[in-house]
């Protein structure tokens, strides 16, 4: 596909069609008594930031993992090591460890790597999903250089007894079963979710070492089990509390790369997360307090390479924030937190196994004539007795009429080196500096309703830089790699959200388009005399998601495709992975019998059987299917 045809098609269709999507109708949301203790600071205080809500996409995605959903429904770039393999994210060209992943306000990023495997999170465990693009450490804290992903659960009172059962079967031995039970009255709300998924992943791929003959993927199976539960208590009209738990256990065979031929490596992941939240609300004052404990273990073994790595992490955090509504036009928020990390690992060369950090943040917003909203934010953190960089932000939101909104922001962000960066043996570098970033963002959104036709479009432009980017490179005097603060990355690009919805006598037609152009280059890597800056590896310059659906009564049919331009695999941009178009076709049918609702869906993935790679030397499957059954009581 010619790249100019690709770009022109994406932009042209976006400008022609637009519709009202979740992400384009974000407003100041009051705290509801019925749904409590949600991580609402994103709605209230991320003024001027680009936020994409994927709540509606969640409702059609039971049986999928988080990486699959984000790849098909957002601007996020997913880098996956094959079906069922490790998957990481990149927002606006930043690194995988530059994305802050939060569950009900608790960071899930591992202390050792700064990342989290997105394939380990079933969408069935999420009620609300938001993606925030651009660094915003003044609000989110350390780590949010590229952006943040927010996973939230809600607790609903006075709903009686509700239950759900979800089951999925698919190609390559893919099986998933999940169930959810909710019990609630006016005071207590309890829910529990169970999840089990396994797959063989024995798909076939073209082997370049045998004249592109088909070869079956081996040693790529996995099994994952999880439980999530919460108990909410409405103590009185002012006090509310909730206890949450999330436990997960995964056993995975590590598939060989194409050049390796075979593998016996295995990885076991286990995690437990306990979260206690309490909220006080009276008149213009809201106080939130949370206490969390996280445990995770990762055991990696490879008998052929004589590797046996064991990593155990423990994290304790106490945080609180107070929010005052000073008057009808002004709000103030104050936040403090204390976090202690403890790591035990067979691969870390460190004497002190604990890290302590504290944080203080202040946010202020003011409305002017009900049209202009301005917001200021500041944060100061202390990391191992070292005062981290000061993190300010400033933003505005202008709404001249209900159908037009102009937003802008400037913010500073940073990220500390991970435990692996500092202490990995052999190769760690204790002299690493923190990574510093800043970004400015401008977003315009507009929409209209004309009878049965609803349109909306949003365009975001951004520019920023990340200094002291940590890069692992081969050591010329040894057989291992070392990290250094070598890169100075410049980020610039545009993001387009455009949709249309038309209601007719023959059903509802809906078109959705997400397009992004992202230029992320290392300013320190001047390899040519003309001072050309090369694109960061594995970051496509162009990326788009198009979806067309038709709904009539109980039937829904959709087609969607994901497009990525070529991605460079070397820093000098001499090698690359080809561009590709990945298409999906789906059919869904729902029916209601008395108080029970049934839903069945069939989805064909990689419809055109494209041979593609997300990571060099790691094959991806051809055409395959998923068949899902859902029951709601």
C-alpha cells in the first residue's frame, strides 16, 4: 500500500465522518452516591489533556486481554512477542516503561522493569477504561512520561442480585471462562469475579529458513487464573469504604524466536493486590484515603541456557487527597503519599533492598464566566532522600458553545531508573540519572446533531522532549549489555478521533476512526551529515483504526481494521518491519428471555491472513476465530 494513499484515506474519511464517542463528551463529573470511590481525578483535573474513554469498547470485548483491546481501539502502540507472549505499550513514541498503568489509583508497573505485561489483564476484570496521552506527572506522579492507562471498578448499591457468565473458545486451543456475582442493598455492595484462560498457540507461520514453508509454533502455551473481589460499605451518608483484592497466577511457555528454532524456557507470574479505600464527603469537601499492598513474583527458567531467575517484589503505599470546592467557580486539591518498595532477586547486585519515596501535590482550577477553565498543578517527590525535579503544569479549557471545545496544556514529567537499570547483574549502572520530559498539548473538538445524524471530531497536536532516556546497549568490552542516559528524544505528532452515527429504519450505522501520526526521534543520534534524526525503533509514523458497524434490534455486525506503517528495528533505521493491515469481521446476536439476557458473538481475526510481525523474529498468527457466549442474570 502506498503510504500517501494510506495517509490520505485516513485523514479524508476522518474529516468526512464524525460521531459522538465516549472520549469526546468528557465533562466535569460529580461524585455519585450510587457509584463510589472511582479514580475520578482524571475527569476532574486532567484539563487540557487528551483522554480517550473505552467504556463502550469494553462491553464488546469480554474474552479478550487488555493488549488486544488497546491495539484495536486506541492510539496506543502495542509491541507483542507473539500470541500469548509479553505485550507492552508505547504512547506518543515514548518507551514501554513510560506508560503508567493504574488500577483504581494503584500503579501496577513492576519495580524491576517499570512495565506490566498487558496480556495478563482480562478485560472482564475492568468496568471503566481510560487512556490519557502525554506526560502529566504533576497529577499522576512519577512514571507518566508518555501517558497513562486507567483501569477502574465500580461498586453499585441497591441492585439486588446480578450474575454474569462468559465463555470463549477459539483457534489454537484458546479457551476462556469467567463469571461474576454481585450482591447489594442500600448499605452493602459485594462482587466477585473468577477467570480462567488457557491456550496452546500452535499456529503456523512462514519459516524464512526453509523457503517460507509453513512451520508450527511450538512451546507457546499458557494458562492464567485470576480472582477479583470487592466489598463496599456505605457507613452513612458521608462516609463510604471499600476493600478490593486482585489475585492472579500465570504459567507460560516461552516460545522460540524464528531464528532459535526451539525453546524450553518457562515463566511463572504470581501477584496479589489488596486495596482499602475510605471516602468522606460533606457539602463542598471530599476526602479520599487509600492503603495498598502489592506482592508479585516472576520465576524464569531455561535449562538449556542454564538460567534460573527469581524476582519477588513487595510494595506498600498510603495516599490521601482532599478536595475543596471553594465556591461555584474555584476548586482546590491537595494530595500526599508515601510508598515503600522492597525487591528480592537473584539477578540484582544491591545491598539495600528497600526504596522509600514520598510525594506532595497541589492542584487549583478556576472557571471564568462559565466559558474558560484554567488549571494549575504542582508536584514534588522525594526519592531515597533525593529531591526529585519539580513538576509543574498549566492548562486551559475554552467552551464557547456546547458543540465546540478548545483545550491546551503544558506539563513536566519524570521517571526514576528501575531496579534492573541500576542493579542488574551483570550490566546495571548505579550512576544513571532520572529521565525528564515535558510536553505541550492542544486539542480541538467539535460536533453536531442533525436529526438522526450525529457527528463529532477531535484533533490533538503535541510537541515534547524526553531527556536522559535510558538505553541498554552492548558493552564493547564484555558479552553483556549496559544501560546509559544516551538519548534525547523529541516527540511531535497529531491524533484524530472522528466518528459518525446514523439511525435509519433499517438499523443504526456507525463509523469510527482513530488516526495518529507520531514522529519520535533521538536528537543525539546524528548518524548522517545532513543532521537527519532517526525514528525511534518500533514506533510507526502512521497508525489508524477504522471500524464500521450496523446494529438492528438484537443483531450487530462490524468490520474493523488496524493499519501500521513500517517500524524500524535498528537505531540507524537501516532495517524495518513492513507495514500491514490487520482486519477483523464480527457478528453478535443478543436475546432476552424473562429476566435473563443472552449474547453470542463470532469474530474472525486477521481476515486476509496477513503475514506480519510486531517484534522482529517473532511470528504472529494468520486467520483465526473466537466464539463467545455470555449470559446476564
